[in-house]
C-alpha cells in the first residue's frame, strides 16, 4: 500500500526501535479547526507568505492530490504543532490541506503549505526567517511540477490530464485562490486582493537576473546612514539613480535612524537596562513596546495596516506609525518612492517627530535631524552603501508577528 501512496510511513517511525505508524491521506476527513495560517502564526505580510503557486487543471483527478502529498512526505516531514492542553502533537495533515517542514533538520523557519480545491492544487511557502526573494523557491516549484508530471504521466498514464501554472497574491484567502495571474516579467502589479500595487517578487522561478530595476534596500541598526554629504565627486554616478530611488533612500535613512532613535529613547525610559541602540532595530523596539504594553494604540496593537489609517495621536499610535512606515518601505521592493507619497510620509513623520521631541526631550531634536536629511543631497555613495549593505540584508524581520500581551 505504501507503493501506491495509499499509506505514508511516518518519518518518525523509521528508527528501528519504534513501532512504525502510517498516515492514510485518502482517509483523512478532518478539516483544520482554525485557519491554517492562524494555526502556524504566519504573519500577514507578502515578505513572509509567498505568492500562491497554482497548478490549475481542467479536470483534477480526485487522488492526484493524495499522491502529491505522499511524494512530498517522502522528501519532507509533515509539520507538527503543540496544542496547549492536548497530550499529542497535532500533525498538519488534513483533508485537502497539508504543511511540510522544508528545513526540518535545522531551523524550521521555512514551511510549505499544500492545498487543493476543485480544480487547483495550490502551494505557498511560509518564511519565518529571511524575506522572500526572487528565485528562492524555484527548487520547490520544480519538485512539485516534476512530481505531478511523474504521477500523471509515468505512473498512472493519465495522458489527458494537463495543468497550467498560475499565481496569485499570497495574502489571498485560500478559498478565494483561483490562480488568476499568469507569470510575467513586469516588476509590479495591482493586486486584486489588497487593492494596492505590489512588487512581483517571482520567487518561483530564477529570473532575478532579468530584473531591470536597481535594488536599494536599507538596513536598520548597526550603521548610521544619516551622514548626508554633498560630495561633488558623486554627481556623475548619482545620475544613475532616479528621483524615486533617492526618495526611498532618504526615507530609509529617516525611518531606520530617526524613527528608531525616537522609539528607542522612549523605551529606554521604562527599560533602563535596554540593550545598546546599535543592537535594536525597529522590529525589536516595536515588540518590546508591545510587550511592555504601556503606550497602547487607540485601535489596539497591530490592527491597522496602512500608516494613513492611523488617525489618533496617542503615543501608541505613533509607535504603530513607525512600524507601518517601515513596513511600507519594506514592501516597496523596487526601492522606489514617488514624490507624492514621499511628501505625504514626510508630513506624517514631521508631526510624529514633533510629538516625540516633546515626549523624549532629546539633546538633538529629531525634527532637526529630519530637516537636515531632507535639505541635503544624498550622495551616490549613500545610495550605493545602503544597497551594498542591504544585499546581505536584514530588513527581513517581521513586525506584525503577534506578541503575547498581558490582558
Ligand atoms: Zn496582495
């Protein structure tokens, strides 16, 4: 029965001492009792949930999905979770939903979700560590494609069965995924689900070398990028950068230096033994504020998704604004910021930093630092150094990740 994928030997039962036990995929009738993303606490963030890769069939043979699950479980372990109050670990194998560990031996920071609905087998990778990059999951897409082809054509000779590969925003609810988009080379798209413009990351294929845009990202923490200069020697190479890229770089400097400083200085008042500023990025600071739960946002922690939607000016609201501004930059994978949006953010942040000046009374006013960055010219070296530093980059940390907060 193992040979025909009717049963799957549990990888944990391979040791000689243990009694082997088996899964029987076609017998599993249970649906997950809660949303599968919620079950594994997957951040609602396109840097952490890959796009859905959809294998769309005209006719999907009923057991093809189970065969695929069997193939995957020969290569990867099925994910498990510990549920409070239950004696046994819960295995993430449900009717039409399964989760695999892609890094089971080590970090468990990467998991694969496989689901099926009437005509589609859809997969998504969850990344709990680094951010999703172009080409990162090509190996998984290739493996699943090959396995499907092998099952269909070699093993079962289902010669009439064909699929096409489509994709959809990773934030689309599993049930709403239809695989509406074809793979493309354009760097951005307007998302049907989020109704905003996203970068097309293209994590499922290896076309990153074709990307025509310059990647400039900004790293928080260790290095201060706010040393703006007007070095004339940089004028020539500066022409290679667009106004949008310069805006993005400036905003990155503001967010990762001034906003992080403001957040740090506030936290330091309540946590005197706080680790040094150079070891704190915005994610860490946000999570510490949230844990401390002293300055609570008007609408609660992590509720609002866009910086413009924060309308109140409690201290907690400003802590949310910092998070959301940084998220917005992080999601701008083209590393560009148009003039209109740049000016909107500058207005929002000027008001915010005035409030932090009042609150923290820093020796050097945050608003002065802000004006300095806005007024001066960013050198090409600034842009370049940020780009270089970011290629080994750390802007990957997730801010929305819920932290248990005392009621
Ligand atoms: Zn979207």
